[in-house]
C-alpha cells in the first residue's frame, strides 16, 4: 500500500508475486474435465430437445387425425338424421349418392375425397333391402366417408337399418 497526498492506493498484484503454492492447481487427471462435462450436457440437451420436438410433431398429427375423424362421424350422423326425415319410399333412390363433409364452421370441403373417387365427394350412401315380408320392407343403409387426410387414406362407415314407421 502506498500513501500519496493523504490517499491510499493499492498496487496491482502481479501473478509472479504470488507464490505458486497458493495458486489453485488443477490436478493432472482432471484437466479437460470441464470440456467433457460441457459436451455431455450439450448431448443430453440435444436428446431431450429432440424428444420434445418429436412429441410435439406426433401430437399435432394425432390432433389432425382426430379432427378429421370427428368431421366424418358428424357428417355420417347428419346424413342419418336427414334420411329419417325423408319419405320412406324415397330411400332406395339415394343408393350411390355422394355427399360433401362440411368443415368445422359448417362450410363445404371439410374433407378431401380420395383419389379416383368418381364424384369427387368423400361421402357415399348405399341402400339395399335387408328384409321384406308382406308389405313391410327393412332397408340396410350404409353411410361411408372415405377421405385423404393427415394419416393418408382413411374411412369411416356406419351401417343402420331403417324401416317404415307405423303410427
């Protein structure tokens, strides 16, 4: 320490002035250990980050498939509801009829028809006589939605029996 004009000042400490015994020493077998620890931490971070990205991508794809399946099932339920409201004699004329699947807002084009679909619509209604006896007829109605979506070609099908109501 020096005293100059009533002020104290400290001289800078030079490394050569510090005895080598008091300097922190890294043991020879631990030299480079920090670099290895850093490399291992980076490797673990990459693995964890990759797992998170993979999980996120799979969850997004799963959500898209669920959304498409919900649209298809809602459209099938709507078709059956409309069929119940039609005159019974009109059911056979609907055989082979296609229909569009609305999107989540109710607009057209919710699902894309599979390549090669003859009418370009993802939905189809099939009507066949299931049983008949006397004046009673029971129709087997198959409503199918076949689309190309997030998981490739997909299909949902519901089969129901519709008979004439008697009052």
